[in-house]
């Protein structure tokens, strides 16, 4: 199966854009600088060569006007510039100030123009070296004058300038990428702060806000985000208060109905059908009362209300008390270290463990074991049952509110028990998840931070 190519992030795109922009600008500047300088240097070199050739040609022409003069002696008398070779073509013979220069190679490109009576200038690469060749006809003496100048220093200058401009372009490109990284970091910093604030808010820290800024371009973003969070928090508080008020208001009629049904259940004169109806009503009312208590507990958890002072709790004592309150006998395997301690709200943690135990008893085929271990600064409490387990695709939704799975009895719970467990774990900076138990069933794991005094044992951190 082919893998989809990963998309570049905003920071990578910004860095690439800055680097590409710097590369484009540096290349434009480098090429324009190089070709402008090259054109100027070549034109200046040609102008100097042409001027020097005119001067030398005039001297040679003046000397050749003397009868019986030797051309080789005339060339020897000329104080020619360094790296320059003078050639004279007279009476079908070639005369050179440098015997190493190949006459036909150096003058072949301009000979025809000079022979036609025109001054000519060209560049050649005689002997793998750049040369400027200037040809001037010497009218009146029947000769042609050629001056070949070795221009290697100009070629080296252009090469050096090209290398320098290429290095400058590379450095500019890298600098552009670094500048892009820095700019992206500065630009994304507010977005990262907003993302971190959103993550903390989703984790339950509803008092988190983005720090205000004086930047007029970012103040709108931070102000809108903080206003949105304030509105959401206000709405959540309103909903929580409304649910709590409704739940409290329902407690009184529920208590009245429970008392009334208790009286009817004690009446010996009811007919069998009436007694059956009363029992059904009592069962449904008990279920309703349980759902109401769960709603009240969940509302208090959502509002962040503590039910008791936080204290250091022994995990073993907490589990023992929970099993005793739920009538769990000795047939359940218990493996809890005696020195394992956590820090939290006793009533809330007791209720969370009780919900896990009741879930195993009601929906999991019966509780089989409860064990606890210390792992990386957390106490992991495992509550295992002997039921069919929880399908993998349902494990993410089993902690949703009002989520239900098949029950062992005739009735089902409110669908809020596991939601209360998850919310309690979140308020204690912990978590809860479900996995398969061995050899069968489900294993619900409640992970809670160890108490500060219990995180080290004999000077070593518990892992």
C-alpha cells in the first residue's frame, strides 16, 4: 500500500518561501552584477588594447618608412607591454616579437578584415589561453600590423568574481532560510500559545487564558480567543448550575415518592396485581433516583466542586472500603501494595472505584480481581471482570455520557457511571482506559498520580 506524502507545515512553507525569495533575489543580483562588470571590464580591456595597438602601429609605420630598414629590428626597438606579442606581415612574410606565438592561429580571425583595409579586433583562445587580437593595416608601407595581448588576468578576475558572487548567493539563500525560520517562529508563537491554551482548556483548566499583547495585529486574535473562552465557560457554568438546580429540585419529590411507595409496599391488603405494580414502580423509581444522584455528582465534578479536603490516601484502604461497601466477598483476588499512596478527594475517588466495581458486577459478568501497581509516578488500579470484554471500536466511546452496553440483569444503569470515573480521573490529573483482561473479560485501569511523599522509596523514584 502506497504511503501518502506528508504535507509540509506552515513553518516549513515560510522557511522555503524565504529561502526561495532570497535565492531568486541573490541570483538576479549576482547575474546582473557579473554581466555588468564583465561587460565593463571587457570593454575597458578592448579599449586599452586598441589604444596601445594604434600607438605601437604608428611607431612601426614611421620606422618602416626608412629605406632598407629591417622589420625584425623595428620590432625589437618597440617597448611593448608585458604579455603582448607584436606581429607584422610585409611582403608575404611574417615577423614576430615572440617566436612562440603561432601566427596563423593568432591572426586568422582578423586577417581578412585587415587585408581589406579595416581595423579589426577579436578574442581568440590560442593555445588554451584568452587573447585580444588587434589588426591595423599600415597604409603607405605595404604592411599589416597585429598586436596579440594575453588576457589571462581578466579571465581570472571574472572567474574569481563569479565564484564570489556564487558564494554570496549561497550565503544569502541560507540567511534567507534562517530569517524565514525566525520569522515563522515569531509569527507562529501566538498561534502556539493559543493551541496550548486550547489544549489546557480541553483538559479541564477552564481558567486558562492567552496573555494579552500590545501588537495591534495580534490583539484581535488573543482578545477574540479569550472572549470565546469566557463565553464558553459562562455557558458551561450556567448549564452546570441549571443541572444541579434541577437535580436538587427533583430530590424532594423523589424522596416523597420513595416514602409513599415504601408505605404501599408494607400494605398487606393490596391485591396481587396492585402489589406487582407497586414493586415495578419502586424498581423504576430506584433507577431514577440512582440516575439523579449520578447527574448531581457529575454536575459537581463539571463545576470543579470538592466534596472533601484533599489528603494522602492509602490505595489499599480505599479499595478495601470500596469492596466492603459493595458487598464483595473473598472470591475476588486482591493484590495491592500496602505502601501505595495517592493524593486526592476521598469521596470522589471512593465513588469512582465503586462505579468501576458496580460496572464489573453489572455489565462485566462479575468482578474477578483488583490489583494496583506503581508505574512512572502513577498508581494504576486495575479492575478486571469475567465478561465478554469491550470491543476495540467501543473503548473510545464507553466513557461517553449515557453510553450503555448489555447488562447482566433486567435493568441497566444510568449510563453515567464510567463518565463519572473519567471526569474524576481528569480532575485528579489522571486518566482511565479499558483493555482486555487475561484470560478473558475487560480490565479497566484507573491511573492517578502518586502522593508527593510516595514518589520516592529509599531515595529512588518509583517507576
